[in-house]
C-alpha cells in the first residue's frame, strides 16, 4: 500500500470526573487525511484545506508526530500528507490530536503495522506537545484506541481501554469563541480539597464501572466534576443554562469538552442525543451565541481507513 | 427463624488508591455473632467474648446499628445479640464494621429480608458513627455486599459493587500497636495537589477496570497511593520494609489497611499470598514487632449464615 485515506476523529477529553485521564472518540466529527509514501526520508505537508494552518513540518502537529514515528522506524523513505481539516482548532474536541493521531496511524498502516497502539500514542503526543506545550495523551489515546480510554499513568505511559456501551451517544456544542488550552490551564488551582478529591475518584470509579456494565444510570450519576468545571465554566457562555437544559432534555450528564469552550453531553440513544442538541441550540439561539453542533455515536474504532 | 448465627467479615478499606471510597471483605478473618428474636422491642447485648467491649446497647456498635434498623421496622419485638469478637478493635480491618454489619444483616434475615443491602449499610453506618464519629461506609459496604465495593457518593448514598477476580488473595499483618481512626484522620492534610489527585483517580479507574477484567497486572500497577500512604505510614512500624519485601515476594500491591496499623497486600493465588505472609512475618520478627497475620481469599458473600 502506497497511499491511505483516513478519518481522524474528534475526541472529548476529561469527560467530567476524568480530568486529565479520560477521553472518548467521536464517530461523525473529524478530519480526513491522505498519507502517501515518498522515497525521501522526510515528512511533507503538501496541502491543508478547511483551516489556515502551517504547512512547515516542524510547525504542524501531524508533521511533528510523523517525524517522531519516522525516527523510530527502519523505513528508508518518508511521507507526504494532505489534510482536510474539519475540526476547528481551539474548539476543545481534540483538533490537534486528530491530526497527530491520524498521521501516525496512517503511516503505521502503510508500513505494515510495525508499531503498537501505545507507541502510536507516544508519537502523537509529540504533536500535542507542539500544540499546547504539554505532551498530554487524553485526546490522542481515544483517537488511536477508539471508545473510552483511561490514561492511568504517564511514567510509564499506561493506557487502559474501557468498554463503550452500545447506545451511548454524544452531543457537542461549540460556541464560536476561542479558548487556548494553555490559558484554560492557567486558571486552574494547583491544589484541591481532599474532600473534593474523594468525590472525584469515587465518581471516576463509578463511571468506569458503569461503562463496563452498560449501566446508564450509574454513568449518569458519575458524570460530576466538582473540581475543574466550576472554574473553567466561567469562560464558557451560558454554560449553566446549557447544562440545565441538556439534563432536562434527557442527557445522562453534561460537562466541558477538554479545556472548552465546547460543551458535551452523553445520552442513551440517538433520540435523546437529538433532544439534547435541540435544547442546546435553543439556549444559544435565544442569547445569540453562534455555534456548531454535533451528534455522534461513541466511535469504538478510533482513526479508520476511508474508501 | 428465631435465631441465626453469622460470620461477620473483617474488611480492608481504602485499598491504596481508593481512599474513603473503596473496600473489600475478607473470608477467613471475622467475628461470629448469634442474633435471637425477643418479644420486647429492644436490643440486648447479652454476651461478648474475645474482647472487653461495652454490653450497653447505646455504647455498642451492633446495638446502635440494630436500633437504627428496629426504628425503621414494623416488627413488634426486638433482638438479643451474643458476640464472639475475634477482630481486635483498632486493628484497621473493620472491627466495628463487622459488628455493625453482622448485627443488621442477621436481623434482616430473621425478619424475612424486608430491607435492601443499601438500607442495611445505612443502619450499619450508625454503628460506625458511634465508633469513630464519622458515619463512613467503606468498611460496612463490603461487609454487607461482599467482594469489592465503591462508595461513589454519600449524598445520596450510592454503593457500587465491583466484581472480584477468582484468584485474588489478601495478606494482612497487624502490628500490635493501636492507632485510633480519629487520630489517623487528624494527621491528614485537608488539601492535596491537583497533580497527585490526577494520579489517584487515574489509578482508581485502572483498579476498577482491572477488577472487571481480572487483569492482575493492571490491578497491581493501579495499587498506588501518593496521597495518604506517605503520611499515615509514618505511624506504622517498618512500613516501608514490609512493603518492599512483600512486593519482592510477589505481591501485586501493598498498602495500609483502613487507617492502619494493619498492612495489607493483594496477590494472585494463595501461594503468592503465603510467600508474602512469610516475608512480612520475617520483617517483623527481625525487628521484634509482635503481630497477628492473616491470609484470606476475597470474600464475595460478605456476612454469611453459619451452621
């Protein structure tokens, strides 16, 4: 295989109680990317449509992630990359992670899969480091593994795939304002109360148990965040209204996607997810906030081959 | 049924990364208790052997837990209780919880099971409140549900049973010193760093996933506590040596049982658990610390009928 076209999924990191450890992949929201073998041992970004992003390899997350892979590979050649960028940078649904993860996943396919998923995550994390100064894995891990993933530890890197209940759908609304990940990290406190910590790990344990058992009620009860959401939600227009209305419309839970400004809700079944979307749309239309909105099944495959 | 004899299991709370939320029940360590219907609407403790504990109903945890049950029951009579107290108070393996849980479980059987397990936990928590001023559930929940339990939330009380892998054994060593739960809570800080919090909920998620999948390696990797163990272990003789030697002897993980001073280790298979026990014994013999030691399969039933 000389060339591959892939779908690079958007991802929701944190997922309320899983700050910095949990993420999930989306199915109907993502970039498309063509990766092609070239004889020269280099990475070339030849085309980017949809967004104004740098073509220079060292300044593009897919270029940097690709170089990390190339460095560990015994392949003599290189790759060129064309990106159809559909996920807006700064939206909070893993725009940079989609490009990083997509690039290294595609390259691995073209080389006959010499690398494990864990290694691909490590390469993709180099792209994340370029994007936000932190080599975090909570978006690239679900993009590569699919479904829900838990980043149990960074040293050593330990990714735990968590099963996804069949009927779990996500609704994501993206108010058209930009929050930089680095800015939204700055407003976080470096300490938390032990009491809130206990609630958080209780909820994380509950969420993992709920996902294993397809216990939608337990998933819903566990989707609480007493630590980050109260601080970061201040930066997001009408967050409380969106959340209240989404819950009233039947969401299991609702919170900030990644570092925001996108807001996600999880629901049982597509019907509920659509009702939640309607309530979110209504809320932003009423106060005049422009937005994108997405409804998606949780994507259990992660990056995938197209065509 | 007018009378029932029950086994009331010892329990390990916290289980490293699950501070204040996780617990598990033991199989071969526990009290025995006889509970008998009486015509008067009262609770009488008629006999306690093994330990010097108050017979007065309002001062005995099983009496207080029993009164909480009786108050919610439409039963006209009462109960008398005989306790063969084998778990030493202050050992950190849920001595008070065994009495509280055993009493209400036995009464519920005698009344034809009018109450749910969740309600029994709530009654038993009144006993815990008497014992340590805090109505915590992390020992009484596994004593009543069996296996591993997660206390996801207290308001409302939400107990999540977590499956137990077949070959999971606990080794518990109890150095013969007493630490009061209230004292060992006092030395904890009321705040923690966000960074350590993230590690903790990553580990808790990993442990729950490991238990669901019988993934012993993942269970082992997740049995870490960066928050409470570094502080409380100072109160426990030779904690670091015991832990290092237990890990060298094949334990999956090792930590403080409840608020101590007992130290627990989890192992895959009885053989490993016995090797861990030998290493722990050796450590305390060398430095002359008197101890009790127990090896037990995780008890998936909780309190159970004897005879």
